[in-house]
C-alpha cells in the first residue's frame, strides 16, 4: 500500500479543518489521503467532536463495509522499519525526550525481539490496512523490588496521523494491558515544550507530578522534562 499523503503535524491541522486538509491533498475517501482512514469515526472519541464530524459528514463517505479499521496488535519484526520511521519523525520534530539521533532499523528490530520474549513489556502498534500509524511501548522503569510494578510509556504517532485519536487509542490499549499485567502505575517523561504529548496525557487520565529542570541533554542543550504518572485504577495501592 502506498503511504498516505503527508500533512503538517497535528497543531496546524487542529487549527484548520479536516475538509480543508483534504481538499489540499486528495478528495476524502480516496486512498492516499490520511483523512480517508477517519471517515466514519473508526478512530478515537476525539473524532466525534462537533467541528470534525460536521466537516466529515459533508464529504464523500466510506461505507461501513469499506471503512478501514484501526487494529491495535503486538509489534512484529516486519514492523521495525515503519516503527523506526515514526520514532525518527519524533526526533526530527524535537519531541523525543531522550534522543537527538535517529534510530537504526536493526536497533528497532532488536527492541521488538526483546519485547516478544518479555510479555511484561509489550510493544503495540496501531495498524491501518498494514500501515503503521503509531506505536507504544511499556518499558521497564526500575528493577528494584519496590518499583518493579511500575512501567514507563513511550508513544509515537506518524506525523500524517497525529491529532486524529490514534495516540488516545494506543494509550488506552497500553493502560489496559498494564492493568492486566499487574502494574500499579505508569510513568512518562515528556519535554515541557511537547504540548501534544502533555495534552494526550491530560486527556487519558495522567497527572503531572512535577518538572525536572535542565534534565534531558539533547544536541541543542539541556531541556526541562515533565514527569507524569498514571495510576492503574483496578489495582489498589497498599499504603504502609
Ligand atoms: C503525542 C502524540 C503521541 C499524540 O498522538 P495523537 O494521535 O496526535 O493524539 P490524539 O489525536 O489521540 O489526541 C488525544 C488528545 O490529546 C490532545 N491533543 C493531542 N494533539 C493535540 C493537538 N494538536 N491540539 C490539541 N489537542 C491535542 C487532545 O486532548 C486529544 O483529545 P481529543 O482528540 O479528544 O481532542 C503525537 O503527537 C506524537 O506522536 N508526537 C511525537 C512523539 C511524542 O511526543 N511522544 C510522547 C513522548 S514519548
């Protein structure tokens, strides 16, 4: 399948409308337009907001039978190149908290292989017709016994798919998986300038714990990092 046409990252799309985005790229409903995938609201609940639904209803519609579905599934080796591409987009956009340098596909492949051997630390991808729209990993946070039921989340959505609810769905999926795996808490560390990352966390039940000053050393200098946490609701936290 050929990649959907590129559009600018989320914020500029949110400031406009999906229709104006479509008109610039390709007619709605035509494969090759990223918005094609969202017709019918198959994606996150954010899709249903008034502005977006109003815009989409006026365009050419997919039918329920042709409507593509977002599938969230474990990553496999064949996903490495796409996942790497998404990760490297975040690096280029200066949104990746701990890396200034692009990742190599072989390194991504090793990370997938490690996750396949380690059910406690899954990697999930958002797959639309074999096109990877996003991915999320539940990584180890700290192996000390008092902290080993806490996981760290890293999440990436392809530029052309940002702000359509893919991140929200991936986040929900990893939160649910973490609950089933017996985690009691998730943590995240987000550059304070990463507005969309912080908004996604707010929208999915995370709490901002506090700000580390001059914390992440990236190629362009030191950056403040916001520590965020999500308490898994189903697991009661015993207090001593
Ligand atoms: C952060 C990121 C994963 C969000 O994914 P996304 O698919 O664009 O997010 P969603 O569309 O699901 O948005 C979820 C919520 O976040 C907020 N949000 C996300 N992007 C937003 C934007 N551009 N403007 C306003 N709100 C936004 C909204 O509250 C939204 O809820 P809504 O849809 O009900 O309005 C994505 O921007 C990304 O991949 N960024 C680069 C990598 C990164 O920063 N990862 C996080 C640190 S590891």
